C-alpha cells in the first residue's frame, strides 16, 4: 500500500513570494490533514478536510494561507505572500474516516525555508 | 482547548537500559491519547493509543504507556532500548469537540 505522498520535499523562497505544496493521501482515505511543524515544536493542525469539505480550519492564517481538496482526493496548500515565520515543515496526513480515534498516516513533509 | 506537555526535550539513554518519556495533558472529561514516533528522515507513525478500557496500552516495537487519569499523564516506557529506537517522540491528545494537539516532542538518543 502506497503511503502519503508530498511534494516538493524542500523549498526555498524569499519573503513575499508565493509557494504551493501538494499532498496525495492514501487511496480511499476520507480525511486529510495539513500540519505546520516549526523547528523545536510539535505539529500544529492547520486544516482538516473530510472528503472535499473543510471540517476545521480554525488555526489556518486565512489572510495568507489557503488550501483546497478538489474531488476529495489530493490537496494543495498555498502561502501567499510568505513571511519569515512561515519557515517550517508542512506535514500532510490522512485517515480512513473522520473519527477522533483514527490513526493518522503521515507523509514525509515539505521543508520550507523563507529568506 | 486541550494542551499537552512533554517534560523532557532530550533524553539520552544507554542501549539496553529502560526509558520513560513523560507526557501530561490538560484535564478533560474524556480524552484520547496517542504517542507518535518520527524516525530520522521519515514521517510520523503511530506507536500506540489510549481510547478507553485498560489503562496500560501496548504498542509497536516493545513500547507501552499507562494512562493515569488522576495525574493527567500518559507516560511512554520501554524496558530495554535499542539503537534503532533513536527518534523523536510526540505525545498527542484530542477529545470530543476539540482538535488534535501535539506536544513539543522528546528526542530520544540511544547511546551504544
């Protein structure tokens, strides 16, 4: 079974530029999560999708971050414009159904450096 | 909102020695607790989870954790560690009406 795929693995941009990350969850998984992990901190949930609908985006900085999951499969997270404090690893995870007790399966992450 | 505190940011331990990684959470009526591990250059993967029932939970790779409601703790233990256990360990909590919260992580280094 293929795992959660993310690309790119690394990205370096200058502040005020735009960037997009892509995630392809495990086949058949209904729920998709995007996390931000700043160096030295635990992952922070940015947004959670159930199929192609948003379940929780309370911690997504909506003035600069956006995410979509068209067709309920893969997803894109965008930052526009980027700030220095956006430097982090962006993790994508998926789970079979939307339940608090679900195991989440994580991708390898995208490491973003904003200069 | 829930919160999770991992009291030790780094834990060095000699090979074959026992280890305990500490985790405390903010109190809630009913919580679900998780330990995830991140090996170098890999994504996070689930070690174990407590949902209900027995307070002693066994996970993969010989790890176990004990849910202690009175102390709001969920410490992770292994009786004898191996070099391959060197990794970052994250405690996480959620409950009904709340989202998923991770701790800041504990870096376990096993010394040969």
